[in-house]
C-alpha cells in the first residue's frame, strides 16, 4: 500500500498546485477600472436627517471564460474610492466621515450618508481612479422628504396586495404636506398589474395611497410614483411587489425539469450510440492497474454524460464476467469524476445555443439516413433540450428570488453559519433533500442543474447548495443498486462498493464542514473555503458572485478528492464488499447475455457470440460422451445427457430472445447483418445436441441386443470421430478467439469428413459381402456414420456463419 499512497500524495499535491496556479492566474485583480455599479441606496426615499448606507462595486475589464462567450467584469479589490455630496450647500446632505473607502475582496465599497433638509432629489458621487489615470464615476440618487410603505409585498397572481402602496410627503419643516398630487404608474402597462387610483392627493398626514392588483402571471411588479405640486416635485419613487402563480410555477418548473431530464437522456443515449463502437477499445484498457480503471471510468461517464449509465454498464460487465470486482471499483471511482462534466457544462450558461442546437440536431436526424450518424443529431438535440430546460427553470425561479414566502421556505433549511457554525440539523436536512430528489428523478445531473437554477435565482445560498450536492452523490447510487437486483454476487458487490464509496465520502466531507480552513482567517469550513479560493468571484459577498460555477466546482472537487482518498483503499473496499455479501456456495456461471449491455450493440453481439461458444462446447461434450459410450456403455450417462440437452435447449431460447431484443435497438448496417447468421449458428449448435441423443440411443440399442462390432469398424468410427473432434476444436477456436483462420480450417475438414462417410459405407458393404458383419450391427454402424456426418455439416454451417460475422465485424470496426 505504500507505493499507491505515495502516488496519491503526489497526485493530491499536483491538484493543489494546479488549483493555486489557477487562482493566481484568474483571481489576480487588474488595476484598470471600467465601471462602477451602484449596489444599494439608488432611488431610496428618506426623511431629512436619516442615515443611509450607500454601496457600490468597482469592476475591471471583462474576462472571458475557457469557452469564450460574453465573459464578465472582474471585481477590483483593495482599491480606494471617494464618496462626495453633489451641491451640499443647497441640499444640506452630508457624508459621515471623510468619504474615503477601500473596496473589499468582492470589489465592494460602502459609505454612510445623512439625508439633507432640501425636499426632492439629492445626489451623491462615488469616484475611483485607476493606475492609468482613468476615472470612473457613479451617481447615486435619493429622494429627501419622502417615506414609503407597502414595499416588497407578495401576493397571489390576479389578486390585490394585502396592504396599499403608500408614500408620505413631509415639508422641509418636518410637517406633513397636505393636498400634494401624487401619480402612480405600473411599469410595463396593464398586463403587469393595475392600480385602483393612478393619481391621489395627500391627506392631512401627508400620505397618499393606492391599491395594486397583481397580474395573472408570476413576476416582479414595479410601480413608480411621481410627486407633482407647486412646492413639491419628485420623480422615480419606486415600489416593488411579487406576483406568485403557484400552480403555473409548479407546472412550468416540472416541465423545465422534465425537459432537462429528457434532454439529458436523449443526449446520453445519442453519445452512447456514437461511442458504442469504441467501447470495446475502452474495455481493453481495463487492467489490474486501478489508475487506468479510474481514467477509463471518467472517460466513459464524461463521454456518455451519465455516471448512472456507466455504473449500470459496469454492473453488467461484472455480471457477464467481463471484468473483476477490483477493476469495476476503479471504474466506479472514475465515473463519479466523469459525471461532474455535466455540471461544468451547465455552469457555462450556454442557454443562447439551446434553440440553434435543437434545430441543428433535428436537421441532422431528418437529413442523415445512416442510423449511426443520426446519433450525432440526437446528441445535439438532447444538448439543446438540456439547456432549454435549464433556461425554463431559471426564468421560472428568478422572480421568486425576492419572494418572502419562498425565501422563508428555503431559509427553513438554510445552512449559513450561526455564531460561526453551520447548523447540523439544517445540514443533514439539505443532505437528505439532495438524496431524495436524486432518487426521485433518477438523475444526479438534473439535481445539480436544479440546484444551480435555485442558487442563480437567489433562493439558495452556497452554504446550502454544497450539502445538497453531497446528498445528490448518495442518491445517484440507488440506480446501480436497483440494476444489481437479480445479478450475481460480484455485480451486487460492485453496486455496494459504489454506495459505500459515496456515503463514506459524504460523511467525512460533512466532518470537514466543522474544520476551519488553516490558510484563511475567515473561519469558514475547509472544503467550502477551498472551493471559493479556487473559483473566480466571492460567493460569500452580499450578492454572491459566480455561484453556479462555485457549485459546479464543488461537485467536481468533492469527487476528485474522494477518489484520491480511496485509491489506496480499493483492496480494503473490495474485501469489505466481499465480507458483506459473502460466498455462501459456489457462485453461478456468469451469464454472457447481460440485458444491461443491449444498449451497447457492439458489446452485446460479442456476448451473444460468447454464449454461442459456451453452448457449442456443451454440444461437443454431449457428442463426445455419447460416442464413447459405444465401446463402454454406462446407463447413468443418459440422465447426464438429458440435463445437458435441457441446458442446450434453454441456451438456444435465451440467445434467440437476446438477439431478438438486440434487433430492436438502433444498429448500423453491419450489426444488423450479423444477427441472421448468428441465429442460424445457434440453431445448428442445438441440432448437434440432438445428434448426441441419437448416438446414445444407438449405443443403448447395441448394448441391449448384445451386438458386436468388428475391430476394424471401431477403428474407422474413431478415425472419423477424430476428424469431427478436430473440426469442433477449430469451430470453438473461431468463436472464442474470433479467429477467421480457424473457421477456414474447419471448412476444409468438411471434405475429409465427407470422404470418411463415403469410405466407411464402402468398407461396410465389403464386410457384408465377406460375411464378417452382422446385419443389425451394420445398421447401427451406418446410423452412427450418418450422425457424425450430420454433425460435421452443422459444424460447417457454424464455421461459414462465424466467418461471415467476423468479416462484418471487421467492416464495422
């Protein structure tokens, strides 16, 4: 274990070094400033003398992502900003302090101001100058002498808000201003809601109110008020409310999620068909080297965009005897890494390509005639549907980011630290939610996508998203557990290893939630701080930055770290699974006809050929036993031959049914043409078993009637049987080794067997004429020769068909 341990340490060091380099390359702020954005305080309405917090964000140049795109402005940390009042003598507004501030790690700067006595608009300025002398300015406007109420309400779509929208106008003397005209207007027109009174006069308390009827759809409603009087004038006083149509939200969200899952399934199936022919090459990479097995699992899961499909396929490989438990464990480890590719793709926000991808994919499937090439169109169409589902979910959830009721729902299991510690109850609740959602929808990628959509809408913070992602990793193991039902012990152990791997990983990661990061003074947990450190933007800022990318990286980093932790423990995990699922008796013969491999036609065909080889070997054993009973008859052999014949008949049915099911899958032309010769070869192998019964019945008849063969007759039969046996061995070699030369040799032996048939008939006639042969014994002798010749014919048929199958396989490769 020492050598893998050293390799694991080296791999971990390399990953941390790469992460650090990535951080230095991506997060190093530039000094150039391109703009300043107001984050808090804009258009605020306050009475004179009130203190208000202003907040701005200083942004540098746009940095593009790995795949290009629009990119985003990078926050500029640790940069000086100066706040000032515009026209302070006229308004009386003040800056509390000297007006200087320094941006934080997220590029944010704050300043407290005191509202002046002058009624109406008051302006403040935030200014920052970069190292090149370029100055950027942001103007922050607030309204003095006005207060508002009824702000940020939520109501059912199509109904009135519970409280009216009200504003109070106060004069410079601090007294309420009566009979001041106030206009209310819903932005976007009547379809976005209506007010009962669009213009109102203030009452004796200086208050003007109106009732708002919400639109029938979900969304944010903006109402703008304007004060217009001889002594009072102010514009752009803004009220916001949220209209919630719960039924429409549930239906649209369910539709978006269904579209996402359908797109993921469509894309995965398309990619599996595209990569299907390469699966045999990938399988050759499976060795006892656990590192190659991990890389192979990651490649397969990343290529077909489904860890569940990869794991189920692996269970099928183990059940079919293609790979060992230890190899399968390595593949499962790699599949967990490969599946994180989906989250990374989603985090790039490629929603703009959704409709073009669907259109292009549909066009390919309509134009291209080759069924294999249609898979490219299916994969592209699924890719577009996936992002269309993400876009639909995002647009549905985004308006709910400001909804008090939805905020309260998600805050009920919020994992944000309380007194510096993540609440363990909420953490476990979030973990369980992630697990149950993944079990319900049977797609870890869909859970990750939904989590990103919720986080992007502001309903879910990063603290809560990470435990949900951990639960998602536990939930995805149920697919393999379900797939292992009815399989052999090795396959069930593989599914158990997958579950133990993810459960143990989630468990120690939960423990790390309560271990502070040693390199940071923030006191935040080790793993969560590591993700933020390795990802551009501050996810802990007031308005989280780049949160979807943080979630995708958390998913990837968890699985990479988990694999690194378990690489030295592959043997331990294997022994633990063997202990938990012990071998109570000799394990059953692995069935090559693994139904989970039907979606990989190239591999499924190989499995059917292997089962044909097993069936042919049973037929050969029966022929051999029946023939040798001619010299030394054993009545107990009959029961053995009958059991073997039943097995051969069952195999014929099983292989025929498997090939029939395979014919219903999407096959290319060469694969389709392989099915008929395979089916005929199976029938020939079954007929050979029937001839074994005939040979035994002849031996039984000879024994019961005490008929004797001449020694020369025995010698001739044994010479002919030797030729048949050699042909049998060549046919089995052609089937098991995919060796065309063995098939050619078997075909050449047909001439020798036919010559034996002719010569033995001639010799028998000579013996009859010489009077050295009993007539009844002669009939049995000739029947035996005829049966051996028929066996040779069936073997010739199998050899011809296997040669055709191998030629088609060569073309398909």
